[in-house]
């Protein structure tokens, strides 16, 4: 699901390519959420090796992240590096319709969501020796 959302976002923003990784979900302590029977989860998402012809595409990507991921997105960091100079050769490539990338970027953000707290299920009673086990349907 996240991969599809990010790929659609890449295509929409004009970014040429990127890679992403998602850290394990962590439970954030939050008294207000707990009071109403919810808990807050955080997922750290890193989008790196972002390549694009223009830095503006990376800024659009950053702006759109908040609209693509439901709940709340907290940007941790962003770095944009210019990887090439505009030269006669690159202008020639552009005029021929060849893709040319001038920037490389990395974005790190936390995706926070609230989910209902699930009560712990009581342990099942032990099955007496010799009792039938499993499901028996009709």
C-alpha cells in the first residue's frame, strides 16, 4: 500500500526516481489518546536517492507527502544536493528529450496514526486430556 502511494506521488511530482525504507512501527506514549481508548503509532519513513531535473519537484514531493499519508506527517529532515551543472551538453540532452537530473535528495519523516487499543484476550482454558480438538463443521 505505501509503495503504491509513493509511486503515484513520484509520478505526480515529476521526480525521476527514488528508493524508500520504512522502520518498524513504534508505540508512542500519549495520555490523551489512552484516555479515549486509543494509542499513537509512529513509522519512520526515509525516501532517499531522489533524483530530479529540478529542486522544485522535490519541494512539491515534500508538500504532497502530507496529503497522501492519512493522519499526521512530521518532517524530520530534508537534504538537496546539486549533482550537475547546466552545460551545453546537458542542454542538448534536454532538447533531445533525454532525461537529465540536476538534483539528488533525501527526506526523512515520521508518519503518526491513532488506532483503537485492543484489549488483551484472556488466555484460553486448557483442553482436558482426551477431549476432541480442532474445528468440526457440518
